[in-house]
C-alpha cells in the first residue's frame, strides 16, 4: 500500500517527516476494519482471496493457502511475491505437520518422508509469556510471575503495580495490529522520562502505579478488545494468552495512546519519600 510513496524521492528532514506522517495516517485509517467496522475488512478479505486465485492455479493449493478465520485475526502481512514463490515448480506446500525429524529429512504427520538439507523453525512469537523467566522482585518480595499468575497486565503497558521504579517498553497491551509499534515505544519513552522527572523533582525514593488505577485501566482495555477481530476472528494467535485473553494489543487509535501518555498524573502513583542524606561532617 505504500509502494507509491516509497518511489518518491524525499530529501531533508521535512520530507522524511512528511513521508512518515503519510504512512502513519494511512495505517491508522485501517483501525475501524479491525474493531467496530469489520465489514470494511471483509471487503479486503475478498480481495485477498481473489489474489490467491490469481496467483495460484492449482485449486487444491488455493484451498490449503486460504485461511479459515477472519482477516485480521492474525497479523496481516503485505507482499507481492509470497504466493508466486509458493506456486513455483520446485516448491511443495505441506500442511500436514511434522511428526519426526531425522538426520537426512523429515517425516510428516501423514507418514511421508522428505529429504531436506536444512530446517528453519519459523514458529512465531512468545509474547504473553515472554517474561516468565525474567527475575524481577517488587515490594514485599512479590515476583513478577506471581503478580501475573492470571495474565500479564500493566498501566499503559509501562508500569506494573507493586514494582516501584520499574518501567517497561512495549509491555502488556501496547502492541499493535494495525500500525507501527515504533510510535508506541516513542510515546512510552516520553512517559517514562516524565516519571523519572517526577521522582527527581520530589526527591522521592520510589514511584509505583496504584493497583486500583491499573485494574481500572485494564478493565477498560479488555472491554474495548471484546468485539474486535483480534479476539473474535476465529483463530489462535500470539495476541492471546493461554486463557484466551488478549494481553498484547492496544485496542484503539495510537494517537489516543499518545494523548494519554503526554501527561503523567501524580495521583495515579504511590510516591514514597527518599532516604534523607546526612549532611557531611565538617572538615577538621
């Protein structure tokens, strides 16, 4: 969708910014199709299925390559050479799954052996359990794994109740299914800097989001996600945790996230006083 823009020569900082803004708003305009105007996405889905038929002559291969879930349930990838590559004479698409790996090849679930030189594991992402092995201990000896026993959550994807002075980037529910997460990370960096300035300005010892604030925020996020294609599209994606709860995605426009992170409300945080430093003893 951005090929025409990429073909234009942009020079200087102003041109680069305009280029980025154009791509940003183009991607941002897709959000209603994933959320409350899914009929828009169904039109694109029909176009995508037409593209499969146009690129793949074999009806059986067309069927194997056509998803059985709604478009957008998993990440939408844009490519003009994916299907032609699969239609090549020296390519075989096998969807049976791998039952065994041998030194000279693989055995699929149908019992057929195929010699191979290399196996590439393209198995996707670990997102909702990515920090299960991360050692982080908060107040009262609370471990992050225990705090997230029922699923990971944070405030604005940045701060976790019970863990003072600990900040995340691209934490829970700050990933995206429709735009670039670079924009989110930039907003989060600004928000973390605001928290650090609050800490320094009050000469505080620690700052931690209140549990009530985090719970209220996450109830809002899950409510917004409830009817989206990411939750109801009929697939099992890395957006969802083991309980089927979407812990990965921000559910609305990214500019709304930017607005929410433009200001840090001190009332949302527990701010504890820092240890007083003793005045240095007079020199003798």
